[in-house]
C-alpha cells in the first residue's frame, strides 16, 4: 500500500509537469535546466545526505553483497538483451535501442526518490552501488549498442564515467564508513536540496509526454510486450531469485526497485546523439514510465515486499 501511495504521488507530479508544458508555463529550455538541477544538484545532495546519516553504519559486508548483486544483475541483463529483441520480433536496426532500454533503468530520477520514501536514507547507500556499473556500461556498451553498424565507435573516456552521481556516491561512502562528523548546516543543506529531486524529476518526465499521443504509445505491440518483460517478468523473477539467497528485506527491496523502474531517460538522449531511433527510445521511456505507476505496486505485492 505504501508503494502504491508513493507511485500515485509520483504520477501526480508527472501530471503537473505535463500540464505545465501543455499550457506553456514551462518550455523545453526550462525543463532542460530543471533536468540539470536534478542530475547535478538534487540527486547528488540526496546521496550525500544518506552518507551523513552515519551514527549507526551498516556492515561493510552488506555493501560488498550489494556490489556483487548489482554486477550479477547487469551481467544477466546484458545476456538477456542479446536474445530478447529477436524473440519479440524487433526489426534488426532497432536491436540496439531495445537492448539499451532493457539494461538501463531510471534509477536516478525515479529509483532514488522512491527508495528514500520507502526505506529511508540507508537504502540510498545500497542503491548507490548500482551507479558505478550503470555509468560505466552506459558510456561504453550503451553508446556502442545505440550506434548504427557503420557508425564510428566512441572511445572510452573516464571523464564520462566519473560524473557527479558517481563522485557523490564515493564521497558518501567515505563519510559514512569513515564516520566523519558533518556540521548541522551542511546536513541541513544536503537534506533540503535533496527534497527537490522527486518533484522536479517527475515533472521533467511528465513534460516529455507532450511529444506523443497517448494512443500511439499503446498501439506498438512489440513495445508493449517489451514493457511487460521489463516491468513485470524480469523484476519478479530477478528479485525472487535474489530473495532465495538474501534475507535482508531492505536489500531485496532495493534490488526490486532497481529492476522495476522504467527505461532510463538517458536512453532517448543516447539515441538522439548516436543515430539510434530517437522516436522509439522516447516512446519506450514514456510508456514504461506510465505503466510503472501500476506495475511497481504489482511487483511488490507479488514478492511480498
């Protein structure tokens, strides 16, 4: 019930973003700036705030456990992404887009705010462990998969991987496990700035719905099948398997949210920049985001989380 309430709240925030764009109160340029604030201020502040809650730090073994789980999850998704597009009848030129959509979920814009509300700041430290493989993969595999076969391949650059989210995660872990005391004014600043993340990120996502007619989203059969696999089958099967080996409810809950969140908005950005099908990627982001309002509570109910 709590997850359903949170998802409905996020949906209303998306609706406010859509209406703001619809009436012209905020245009694309404004939402681009809002997106920058979320990525570079709100999300990092949320991560840092979680690291400052270090009076009773979790065991290092749990962090290592989550790191191991995140690597296994991404390895499994990479393998599934090889076969799934062909299995659901995707055109060959769109294989890369579907593979990127399958592997990369909206753990920043939607996952972090949701976990913060459901489990508190400790869960964000676990979720931060998914940031490292996410960023390394999206700037290597993601770009290469999105490009056409004859396109020039992008060279790996560490500056793309060591972004503000990863750096904030590293600093938060140092503060947390070093039990470094932070002045109250810094705590207050981080906590206050982190509060902008959920509403602004959902408004940005909602504004993107103006690009489509809703009926167009629900007439693409392959995309609907893909959404069912990504939002229901994989989160339920994947989290169930994790629960057979991990008894910590919070860790299982973090893994469930990481798997059940919709397609990452970064997917559409990569498609636009690297000659992928931008329209398809944008529809994938929009459709899975809308459906996730209903599917995430279903996944949690099935798993008993």
